[in-house]
């Protein structure tokens, strides 16, 4: 028959069990005393006094590496990265490159480029014809391009020097491209009459521009004239004809 334990016997059992566990824990060879070091708030936040901070042991890398060597290693790594990366395009570099291109832009190159632009006129692109465009914006672009060509050709008519001729020719080609693009877009969206009118007038303007630019070739002029006055006369006549054709083209654009 099982013996019933009362409350006193149960408490005595728990007391002896806890006493045995405490003795085994203290006598275990694996038991390690843990020492807890208290840290002040100033030391934790790094605001401790300078004397105490100086007593701290410096990192091992500081004793072997100087600031100059760190700077040199960083510079070497940066140079290696830049050498492997693409060349950074700065505004000054772009300007220098553009000036070099303009200086190499001769008369024959300009004539061939303008002829290629003029050959595209009159060819209606069906894709452009089906798109909705801002006719007012295209008119403004064409008018601005005509104004630039007019100013450039006036400078050409004054007999520019060889150093300033390259940039003028480059600008004339760029403005011709912009004019052709706007007129081509407007012609695709205009009536048959206005489309034919625009194509006819821009073709005459480009023919006059090619004639003027061709006369700026010194070798060609020297073979066809004997005096500098004759040279300037031919250039002035070509410049006047171009200005007249540009005005006719301008009226055709504004009439749409």
C-alpha cells in the first residue's frame, strides 16, 4: 500500500535535492568563474578623460602603418580603377574635340554634306506622314534654322579667315540639317500644293548655299579670277542670291 506524503515531507525532499545540485555544480571541474566588469557611461560613449583613453592599447595596424603609406595605397588603387574605366568626358574635353572637328571641316566636306542633305528633300516618309506633329513648333524650328544660315552666310560673304572658316562651315551644315528635317516633317503633313512648294523652295536655297560655299575654296577661286576684288564680287553675288532664296522659303513656311 502506497504511503501518502504530506506537505512537510515534500518540502524536505526539494531542500535536499537543491542542496545536492549546488554541491555538484561547485565541485565540477568545468565550472568557470565569470568576472563582470562594470563600465561607466563616459567610458562607453568615448567621453572619458584623455589620460584614460591614452592608457588604452593602440591597434596593431597603427603601429605598423603610417598615414602616408595609407594615402599612397589609396592613390594607387584609385589610379588603377581610373585606368581601367572609360575616359570621363568633361565639358572642356568636349569643347576641345568639337573645336578640332570644326577646324578640320573644309569646303569640300561641307559641300558634300549639304548635297547629301539636299538630296533627301522631296522624299516623303509615309511613317512621318501618319504621325501627328506640332506644326507650329516645326515652323519655329525652320524659321530659326533659316536665321542661323542667313547670319552664317553674311559672315562668309565678308571673306572669313581660314581659322574661322571651319566653324562657320560646320554650323552651316548643322543648320541645313535642322532646316531640312523641319521642312520635311511639315511637307509630309501639308497639302500637295504646300508640300511641292516647300520642296521646291528649299531645293533652290540649298543650291544657292552650295554655290556660295564652293566659292570659298581658294584653289577654285584662284583658277577663275585674277584679282581679290573679283573674288569678293563673286562671293557677294552668291551670298545675295542665297539671302533672296532664304526669304522666299521663309514666306512659303509662314504661309502654311
